[in-house]
């Protein structure tokens, strides 16, 4: 079943860090405040990014410093922002 998200995002769209975090929170299906690998994969799939599964695995290895399997701290979220800018070519800037 397809689930429509409230915030539509184009990977070429320019956005602030807060807008990026708000968009990502829409994929937090269990509302625990953490982004799991599966939730991140769904977010990238929503952007229609090529090789989304592989890029999700690469992102989690790169940003999940405590190896909990989730993005669950501010420092990990900042690393994810940097990863999205560099590897996903998303235009994210500080507000």
C-alpha cells in the first residue's frame, strides 16, 4: 500500500537543515524520534534516487556512530545532512 507523505520533496530543491529534518521525520513510521535503516530507505525511495538501498546502507555505515541501527542523535543527524549534501547531491543549507 502506498503511503502519501505530507511534505513533497524534489532532490534538486534547495532547503534548510530544518526543512530536511522535518521531511525526514515524516518517514519516522513508529514515531520514536529515530530514523531506522528501513525508514531511511523508504525516504530515499520516495525521492526516486537510483541505488537507494545501496546508498541507504552506505549512509548508515557512515553516520551511525554508535552502531545502534538508527540515526538517533543530533550529531548523527548532522552527519546525515552532510552525507545527503555530498553523496545525494541535495542542496541543504543552514537557515
